[in-house]
């Protein structure tokens, strides 16, 4: 929903999940450096995380003009030196406009995009992250081919009706793709509303 006075978009889900996500990010992100957020959406997460993680430089991004306008409007609503102007970034379009970062996060994207977007995300993470760098994912996932809740199964059906290329991804497929790009799953954290935080790290032995 858009604020009537400006371009800010508001997501009730972002308001609900931002603090549980922040708790995980505090544990897994580096103490300093640059974080690239893929598919920042409304920009509320970027603002919240930049506010509470002041030693990290936060780079929001999105391919959608309305989202970029919202991110910019939220950024303008609060002066934070560590929150950068949003950049247009579509993961399947290379090269990415951002070429350097110490960590990537991607919240609620891979189930509402074709699998090719996940492949592109992991390829970009594999190229950008140094050894030990983190890729953080949040959203619903299948485990061993099964949904973790009936509500997730219903949500998956809804997604696939909207676009057959969308859908809740299986962690086994995610892990296999990660391995192809020098990443491994380090931690899985159960989150509210049957979501997961999936923390991947660039392996020490990766090229």
C-alpha cells in the first residue's frame, strides 16, 4: 500500500519479520563492510537494518521502478549515512551494477521468480563474495521434497497458479545449486510463519 503523501510502499509482512530477521543478521553478517540487498521491495527492511547495523554500509536494489521510488522515499525519510541510494538490479541481467560486497541478502524473492533468477543470484554471489562471505536467504522452503506446513502448500499452489515458473523451492535443490557456485549452507534457522533463514557461506576451498 502506498503512502498518499509520497512514494513509500508499506508491507505488513516486512513490519512483522524485520526484527526476527535482524536477530539472525546480527549473528551472521560481518561486523563491518558492504551488504548488497537483492530485491529490496518497499525498502523498509533496508531502512530498518541500516538503522540497527550502523557499521555496515547497506546497498538496496530492485528491478522495479515503483520499488526503487519507495526505497528512495524511505531513505529520504530518515538520514542514515550507511544507507546508500537504491540501484536498479535485475539478477538475470549481467553484469550487475554492483561488483563488490562483503555479504548479500535476499528476502522473499526466490519463490516469486523463475528458477533462473535463483540460478543468477547464486552465480552472482559466487562471483562477488570472497571466501567466508555470506549469502542470506529468507522465505518459505520445502525440506526433502515436502512442505513444512499446510499453509505453505496452499501458498505454493497460489503462486503456481499465478505463474507456473514460480513456487516454493526445495532446500535440496538450493544446496545443490549453492555447491556449484562455491557456497555451502552453514545454518538454517526456523522463523515465524513457517519461514526459514538460510545462511550460506563462500567455502574456503572454493576457487
